[in-house]
């Protein structure tokens, strides 16, 4: 994906109307941007036309990711943030922090983009069925968990109590504000928001996301916890779950590493015996605990 | 609220978990229910901390006044949590403003009365101190993480 290009290559216009004969996980499919929306000052959502190569309907599981290829920019792994039951478009929420993602932020409806995927493991929606579900997330980490929320709300009767604890730097950094408000008004699950820094008009909580734990009720024996956000946040969140008696085999977290090939070949995302791209990004805590607690040099 | 009502409220409040029946009864005799409307000040920075408040419902914002930024909310506390430890630590003065963010219900103890009970009964004092230290440790850890700016 990051091989050398020459001038001739750069002038090649991506072809959209030629389905490939053979599927290759290393070969991007060219799709068009259907919709572009700014979420915060540095985060945006791209809705893409689903790939139609090989005549199959594109689908993904909550927690999985695609490799998005910006022409002339490079490739990045981005989790799907849309509704898994909605097959009309493939939605990704992206924070513009590097050269590739800043380039992707310039795309507009109709522009071409390369896409490979879906890749990776998914959130344990079946294992959680029948019990309580607590989602804890911070910053851009809400994006990979949003498909879980869509699923839970669509199948609300299949689950017990559901709580979303979401932290951000400030109110302006919260993703999906309108959706959060709509979820808060539903009444059939708890949505608690907190920010590190607030102005006096902020009516929700201030402080770390772990401070929201005393405000939710769940049965630790039948709760599944799902976490996505900065690793230090997840570390402290794991501690809160532990205090409340939730076993490590009921806790799942999504990890982020330098994923390049996305199929376990290149080794850039190796995490102990696992490759985050292939065995993750969603891991059960007890299976990675020994490595999660190791400090990186 | 009757003493039975207060005891019922104690049972569901995390801060008082693990307290003996004897100490629950003792504290119930000094608990005073209170309410606060949104925006109402429960405590003001620099003033004597005359009460110790348990929050049952609603949220309380801890604010700091700064010359250049005005009122800066630092943290919020909610149901199952407490407002401050200034009542226990000399010179017993509030370090922040405490303002109701929404309709607040809680139970208040007179600070002088509670300190006296803790002096008279060290078992009670030690239990409350352990609970307070846990709260302080949690808030210190949370503050450190806020300083880290982890969502950057």
C-alpha cells in the first residue's frame, strides 16, 4: 500500500466501473464519497458508496475496520461508525491528525477513495445478549462503538440495562451531538456525558469518564463491558469494572496499533502473540491482560 | 423525612456502605434532608464549611473563580457521591464554590456535630476517614488524568 509511485501512476484516474474478477484483500476497491460531514473542529464523517465488486452486498460487524486509501496520500485503518443494518453506505468517522487523514478531510461527495475490508474482530453482541451492557468510551472512541449502539437499540428487548458513558475534552469535542441528545431522550438506556473542561453553560458532568460509574446500575455477574478510547482511559476503566466485580472475561476493548496490511502479514501491529489487525482490534481483556499491562519501551 | 426514611436513604448511598447499624442510627439522628434549585450555591469558596453533604439526586458543580476566565467548573458530583471534605480538614473552609447544576436532593450533617461524634467514637471516625480517603484518591487520580489531556 505504501509502495513507490511514479509520475505515470499518479496520473492514472481510478476506474470505477470495472469489477475485479478476483477478490484480493490487499487490493483496494475504488468507491465514491457519498456524503461528507464535519462532526467537530478536527473530526469528520465520510459516507461511502458500498463496493459492488464480485456482485456481493457489502456488510460488516460492529467493531470491524476498513483500510481507506487516499490517492496520492496513503492508507489508514478506520473503524466503521455507521449502522451495520444500513447497507446503502459505509460510514467512517475520522479525526484529521496525520497527513493521510488530513488529506481525507478534503474529500467531498463524488470524489474517489480506495477501500479494503472489512477486517478484524467484532464486539461481542451475541455474548452480551440477555445481560446488561456498559459501553465506556472517550474522544473519537465513540465512533467504533456507535454500530454497537445501533444494534442494541434495534434489538433493545434482547438486552438488559444499557449504559453509555462518554467522555471528551470539551463539549465541542463530543461526536454526534444530535444523536446523543436523541438517545438521552429515549429513556430506555442511560447516556452519561462528561468533559474535562467545561464552561458554565455545560449541564452534564465534568471529570473523567470513570467518575460516571457510581451513577449507573448493572449486575456485574451478567454484564458485558465494552471500551474504546485512549489506552490510559481504558486502563482506569478496567479498574472500575474490577471494583464492581465484573470478571475480565466479560470485558472487551478495542486496541489501536500501527496497522498496515490488515491481514496479519506485515507484523507492524503485533501485540504479543496477536496481530491487532487480524486477531483484534476488539479483544477480550483476559486474553490480552499479560500484554496490555506491559509498559512499552 | 423520618428517621426510617433517612436510614432507607443511607442504605442506598455508596458513601455509607459498610457502616455498622449502630453508626447508621447515630448518623441518622443528625441528618437533615435538603434540596437545592438549579444554580443555587451550596457552598462558597473561603467560607466556613458548616455542613457535610451526601448527594441523593441531581448534580453539584465545583467551581473555581479566576480573574481572567471567570467561573470555571472543575468537576461535578452526583447521586451516591459527597460534596467536599473541607468540613473535616482544618481550617474548615470551602476551597471551591459548590453550585447545584439541576434540582438537587441530599442529606446534610452539621460539620461541628459530625466532627464531635468522630472524636468521641474513633471507630466511626476511622470508617468515615477511610471512605473519605477513597473519594480523595479517586478524585486525585481523575484530576491527574484530566491534566494529561488524554483525548488530545
